[in-house]
């Protein structure tokens, strides 16, 4: 089974989710970063990999205010947060026509 990690690095917190190709959620985490977004992101990734050591990670993508630099450092995929919200909503809730953040 293929697994994917999505991480949203915001101005206050880091949110992460571990899913499979069918969008089943195996882990989710919300952590306030107190201005230490990179260190918090590393700690969250370590936590996921410790809890799911035998699950091969097929891909990882970042979104959010502080994500582009982290994605570049990790050679991972970056997605603009508005685009991420739009694509996820269209896939998971195709009947929705408006998103209010």
C-alpha cells in the first residue's frame, strides 16, 4: 500500500496527515510551533515515521505560509494553500461550490 504525507506550515501551527491512495487517514497531528516551524515540522515527521515505521512513504507535499522553504530544503513538493484547498474540496466534496476560510 502506498502512503502519503501532507503538511501545512502556517503562521501559528504545523498540521500533518498520513493517508493512503484512497484518502483514508491513518494519522493526523496539530502542533503549535511557537516560531520554530522547521523544528516542529521535523519533530512531526519523526513522530509519523516512528509510529508507522513499515509504511513506505510514496510522497510528501507541503502547503502554507512557511512551507515553500521547507519543501525546497527537503526536495519535496510544494502546493499553494488555495490551490490545495480547491483541489481537495473538488475531489472529496464535488458538490461544494464555495470555500470560506
